[in-house]
């Protein structure tokens, strides 16, 4: 059986550590790398219910996209059961469940988050649109109306709803950025894109995106497709490892209410 270290090494073969942003926290973040892994649970996030799911299914390891702890947005100063992160880390350690997380390195990697997103949305000849290789830019096979493209995004990503700004342009040259990539709007505009699909777009981002069809398709929805790719990749590398896709974290927690 592979060890947790073996699985981390295989994931780094796909998404090398050096592709991760300097602030990011990737790799084996919790647990022992020497233990054998017989069953792994694959999920986008390491939430409390994902940890419970790992316990229920007997997983030795959780493989996730988002880091279980990352000091950029949530400093780890203490581990107590009085907050969510503390409860997650405490339970992982008590129950001897390891956590390996591949974040911005998997965003940038070939065949990773953004290549998958571009492929799902029909963006051809997709190439990185910045040095960090976080996003992709390419063209559709044929021009579409924005309304048709919005329908395609909903269907392809399983979105319950979208937020968008209509620039009054048809869709042909498209940029994608899985997760929160609104900071790259100026680069996308400079590349002559008519449309940008990303998530977590702020009000002022919509205001300032003059001349750009800007689509917020949801953080979960734009990144979750990578989970199946991770499962398939590990299944090919480790046929003896039982791999389980999370069912407790299979859709966004964000709901939409329409008046």
C-alpha cells in the first residue's frame, strides 16, 4: 500500500510545489507521512462534515484543494475546540487522519483547475494569461450570444445561479480563473477578452469592468471539477488505493433566493 508521502509525491509530480504562490500552504499539512493509506477521501475543502465523512468511510487520508490551514486568511495561533478550525485539526489528529492539500499549484498545473474549467466551457487553445499560470485565456469554437454562454456555464458547472455584467458584446475570446481571480480583470481586458468567468467578484469589480462580460459562476462551482481529476489521477497511479469522492461536500453551501 502507498504511504501518505507516496501520495503527496505523486501529486507534486502533477502539480509541483514551485507552482504554488509564495503565501500558499500546500502538501501534507496534517498527520504522518509514513503511515500506509488504504482509503482516501477526495474533497474540495476539509470541512467538519468532510472529516466526519472520512471517519464514517474509514479513510486514512483526505486529499483536498483548499488548505486545511493557511496563514494568509486565517492565522493558526492556537488549536482549541472553540472554533471551527480548531475542531477540524483536533479531530484529524485524534483520529489519525492525514490531510494533503494542493492549492495554487493545482490551479496553475497543466490539466489542473483552470485547464479543466476552460475545457468544460469550450475554451480552445487555452493558455495561461499571467506569469503565475493561475488563469487561462482562449477562444470558443464559434461566437455565441452572452445569454447562450450563460446557459452553457450553468449547465457545464452545475451552477444554481450566476452574477454577471453584460458588456453588450457577443462571447468569443474568453478568460477563466477558477476561484477568486477578479484581481486579474485588468490583465484580461489588456488581452482583448470580451468575457471573463471567475468567482467572488466584488461590487466595484463589476463597476470597473467596462467593456467586459464579467461572470461570477461561484467559487465551489469553478473549482470542484478538479476533484474528479484528482481521484482519477490517483486511481491510475495507485490501483490498490481505494478512492472515494466526497458526497457531503458535493455542492456549494451558497443558496440563491429569487424574488
